[in-house]
């Protein structure tokens, strides 16, 4: 197994970002970088702080699911944001992060990633990264948000938890050094965050990047399943599904599966 250790000094070397990674906190092992980042944010840690871990003992997905990655193989990080966003626009952070991951994968590995609604990044149709955005709101504003990124980098086949997952190394046929890839991700995120803070929402670009749109899909929202054509998304990140009876259904969150034609 390829193991290239991360170091704060290497990550900061020539980083050149405006906001992201002004502070980088690197841990060998934590329960979840999102949990660590949330506590730090609640204690006043500034916009752009990055929490990274080599290993998580309780990595989280949405809805109590787990995120699994063997130590030292993946990129597991959470970014603290203090965005000028209304709480109902918080998914803009997930959108910009998915786009930044796609940008960074193209720049740094030449792989062409796809974005799947609502929070996945795919390589060759398989899940290579997941994004978990959590926010604390105060009235009509977002006090802080934590955006967690789990990107499969150097995992080999047996090290992936589900058959539908892949890694950068599996796609390229060889492992890659994680530090330059991480730096590229932070730079791409930094640029997109500046744009978001400047008032430019990522929705149109995100919609254009989504493989989900135009597909006939099954959307699972809690206990219920809806079948229809994924028509568009709105600024809150919700999926607009054209049901077979012609009605438009708005799915604020959920999971999509390709449906038989
Ligand atoms: C996600 O949830 O995809 C968000 C994952 C975010 C993980 C990062 S790691 C750093 C930060 N700290 C945390 O504690 N979390 C964030 P969701 O869409 O609910 O998908 C979760 C599902 O993805 C699981 O139930 C598995 O089926 C699958 N999964 C778990 N580990 C995976 C992996 N390494 N690669 C691909 N799929 C995985």
C-alpha cells in the first residue's frame, strides 16, 4: 500500500489561497473531521480553517451513514465557512465543493469527474467522493458551516467499502501523491468561495455538471420513493422531478438511482 504522509508545512508550501487554509489543523486520527471542525467553529475558529485527518474512527455520511477509508489512503477534510448565505441557500456550499473537486481532479490528474445529485462526485460512474455540509444557523443567517470532503485517492479495490466506489488510483492505474492534489482542491475551492461570497451562486454551473439531469430516476426521500424525469434543480439544491402523471415534484434532499427506461 502506498502511504505518503501529509504534513502541514507541505500543504501550506506555495498554497497561495486567499481564505482556504489560512489555518490547517492536521490530525493522525479523529472521530470525524466534521465533528472536530464543528467544535472548533463553535469556539470561534475563522472562515477557511481546514481540518484534515489521516484516519477517522467515525467518519460520517448523511442520515447517520458511515464513511470508510483506511488510514493514510484518502483525503478526509472539513472546511469551516462563515458564508454570507441565507440558511436555505446552504447547499450552495455543497455545489461549489463538488465543482471544485471536479476542477481539481481535471487539473491534477486529467480525470473527468461527474457530479451526481445531491452530493457525490463520480469517476467512471462510481462514487469517488462524498460531501457532507452541516450548518449552524442563527435566525435568518448562517453562523457557520462545515463542509466535509471524503475523496478516495490511493485505495485499491479491496479497500473500498461498496462495489460502486472507486478511487483516483484505480482510475489512473497508479497511486498519486496526496499533497499536490489536496493543494489543488484547496485552491479550486478558494476561488469558488470568493465567487460565492461575491454574490455569484454556483447553481447554473452545478446543474450543467450534474449527470442526474435528463435521466429517468428513482428518488428516495425518507420512506418514500418517487419515479420520474430529473428535470432541473433550484437554488436551494432541490431536485425537480417530472412525475409520470405530469406533476413536478420537488425533492429537497434524498438519494437518486437510475430507473429503468
Ligand atoms: C456522503 O454521504 O457521501 C458524505 C461523505 C462525507 C465524508 C467526509 S470524510 C471527511 C468528513 N468527515 C466526516 O465525518 N464526513 C466527511 P452519503 O451520500 O450519505 O453517502 C454515504 C454512503 O457512501 C455510505 O452509506 C456508503 O454506502 C458509501 N461510502 C462510504 N464510504 C465510502 C467511500 N470511501 N467511497 C465511496 N462510497 C462510500
